[in-house]
């Protein structure tokens, strides 16, 4: 099939990808609904041409370690194993975090990098694209977390702990 599966829910980001790939056939799977797609067979999402993984389940950050890793790493891997084919290309949009340390105290960065490692180990056609955190043209962060997630990302942006890029800059 010539469809794209998005593990993501940002309409703006999805439209950017669809325009770049000149494709109109797609299906969106929000992070918090991955289990629904693992537990049932949905023919419309099997054997996609491309799977685009972006985003993160911010609600999982309050979970214990086992549930957190299950939500942010293991479930996406299970879903991809269920729906991909030998020809499926997997594109993972990861957060660009330039840090020379070999450790992080950030659950967010840990989970995103662990997912990247699992994708590389489990699938052949994986491309990882690192981008800075997206903002709108007014500088507002484009993350879909709860109030606390947005608050802490805002603080990190203010103190220069994270770098950002506007959607317009990303499109170029």
C-alpha cells in the first residue's frame, strides 16, 4: 500500500510531512491509543509504505519505570512489528539534543533515545531525523503535554537548555 502511518497527532507536523512526500493516504495513531491498535487487527494500517514516529506520551512521565518504558518504548515497537512489512520505511523524528555526557536525568530524553536504539536493532529501513523542539512563529512551544510538561519545557527553553526551531524554519 502507498499509505503513511503517523504515530503522532500534530496536524501541522503531519501536513508538513504529507506535503513533502506528496502523499494523501495516511492514518494517524495517537500515542495514548497504541494499545487499541496492538490488541485488534486493523487492515487499514497494515503494510504501510512509511511509518513516521514523532512525539511522545507525556502522560506516561508520571508512571513508574516499568509502565513508563512500556508506554514510550515497548508498545510502539510492538505496534510497528505488527503492521510493518519488509518494504516499510520507518522515519523517527527524534529530539536534537547535543550533549557530550553519556547520561541524562531526563526521562524524556532517555525514552526517546532508547526508542531510537530499539528501532535500529529491530528494523532494517529506519531513518532517524534529529530536530530541535518545534515552536510556532510566535515562539510558543508545540508540544502536546499537560500543563506541567509545557511549564517545564518553557523553563528549559528560557534557560537555553533546549534549542528550538520554528515550523517555517523546519519546512525549509
